[in-house]
């Protein structure tokens, strides 16, 4: 059964604007403006799967509707990548969307307006 672990990734998705994404060469670039009107850039490395959901209704117990968490034992990560990738879930409450990403790592980069 999947379990949720809340994390502090170094940014917040609470009350953030609608994100934009770019996938290139196995890496996913996520950009959005946070609640303080600051641009945020997150780079997900070695992505094996990602998905944007509009207005999800399948929250797990303990999952924040406005934050980021790791989903353990989710079954969502492709089997051949399960030993390397982790399932991250980013919930954007203001725009009602959710980003699921299975990747090896991620980093917050300096974003410019």
C-alpha cells in the first residue's frame, strides 16, 4: 500500500501559479511563480515517467493538497526503474493540478523572470 512522506524541497507549490514544463533528453524542467511572485525553476534529472493531472480526486492519506511529498510503494514507478527512481508528487492547489514525477533526483535552480 502506498505511503506518503511530506518533504521540504526548497520551494512551495502552495498558491503558486499554473506551471509550465519542458521535457528534454530525460530531464524535466518545471517553471512556476510562487505565492510571493518569485519565479521557481526545478530540474528533475533522469526522469522515467511524469504526468500532469487536472483536478485530481485520488489523494492518498496524509497527502497535502498544496505541497510536495514522496510516495513510497506507489506502484506508479515503472518496474525496471523502481530501484533508481523515486515518486515525487507536487500538488498545486491554486490551479487545481498535480505533477507526478518518477526520477533519480531533482534540484532547484535560479530562475529569472
